[in-house]
C-alpha cells in the first residue's frame, strides 16, 4: 500500500503527501529563469532547480537554510547535456557553459541545507553504463557532499530493461539512497509501456526493498500521464509542462490557447498572460494532486474511473513488455 506522505523517506519530510509535484525551473528554454523563480516560488509547495542553473543563472543568496520547503536540487544534466524532450513541442539547445562532475560537486557544497533538501546525482558520468556502474558513480559522488540531504538516485535504463532484474541490481544498495529516479523518456515511449514498467517495478520494490521506495519520474508533469503513472505506482513527478503549456480539463494545450480563457482586459500585456497562465497551471495541478492524494488515502477512485480503467486494461490486455 502507498504510504500517505513523504514520512516514509524520513519523519522530517512528513506533511507533504504523495503524489508530489516538484515544479521545475530551468534556463533551458527559459532564459528568464531567475525572474520566474522569484515570481512563482512562493506558490510552489515543492520546487526543483538544477545545480547548473544555481551556478550560472540563479544567485546563491536567494536560497536559505531557513526556507521550510522540500527542494529538489537536480544534477544539471538536462541543461548541459540532454537531448530534446519526447514531446517534440519545444526543441531546445543545450547550455553554453561548461559542466562536469567537479563543477557539480562544487555547486552541491554551496547548498544551504534546510533539512528537507533532496539531491539528485550527477548522471551524465555513466549515462550509457551498466546499472551497477551508474549506482556506484552516484553513491561515490553523494559521499563527497557533506550535509543533511536525501539521495534521489537517478539512473538511465534501456527500454528493454526488466524491472524485476533492475530491482535485483539495486538490492545491495537500498540502504544507500532514499528515492529511485527514472526519466519518462527512458521507460515510456507511450503511457501503456510506462504503466506496465512502473507496475512491475513497484511490485518488485515492495517485495524486495524492506521499505517503501518512492519512484520519481523526471520530465513528466502532464496531467494524463501523471495520473496513469501514479496508479501504476510512481510517486514524484517533475517537469516544465506547467511553464510550457496551458493546462485545462486534464489536458496540456499550447500556451496560445490561454488567451481565449483569460479575462480580455488582461491581454494588454503579454506578461499578464504568462503570469495568469502559470498561476492557473499551478492551481490546476495542485487540485489534481489533492484529488489523487484523497483517492489513494481513502481508496475512493470515483473521480478517476477512466484513468483507473485505462491502467487496468493496459496491465491485463496488452502483451508482455516489448520494444515499440
């Protein structure tokens, strides 16, 4: 059974219920990342920034050990190295600044830990490597960072990976990390494939780990996918969907559509439209998160009948996992 909140990782993280939506900020596609963080951080219950951006685009003075929120500190791989995301909607170029393990470590050592910080490992060092090497590399780097933080182990796996075998490979290290991170791009060319992978992964983790291991899906925050993946066993979803799109009626639409919903008097300034759209997206996603939390806590799935039927159908009617 899914625990009610993040206290399964640590009592100091209690009070933030699953699923968790870290609202991502990135200079990749958003050169005004600092202005956006200033404007919306207070309305984000949980947020994510990369150490790459903290190094080159965000003032360290803006982060405090007194900030009471859960903060995810991402590796910077997306800004520095990643290919375009799988939506194809916003092709983006990589950052122009150097980035490496040593720069990652230098940045991580500057974090003003608040007791609720979650650090993602530098993942490009072994992106194409076997799982054992990726884990070893990540744990070595985690060990070089001093402070109170929680370890979000991001690994990259081929689409053909057997989730049960992956758990066997992770088994010796369940005491060395708190959260297991995967990218939507790696595991889910379609939501059906993602649901099947995550369901088997959750079953294997629950059987082998001896504790509840939250699953973090990086680059996944559109409502339809989040809902189905949550029913399959994932817990944490981050991404830039809330900044790239206009979220309405459970769908991620092009931002252009927002101008037909906003009060016309506010259209005198493009900045008004951007702020209204992102405020609206945060409110919409938080409503979804609250409804999912209620559904899992009460096992009342009335509000998600279609999504649950879709997941049940995918798990029972589709053939065993195979390449697309």
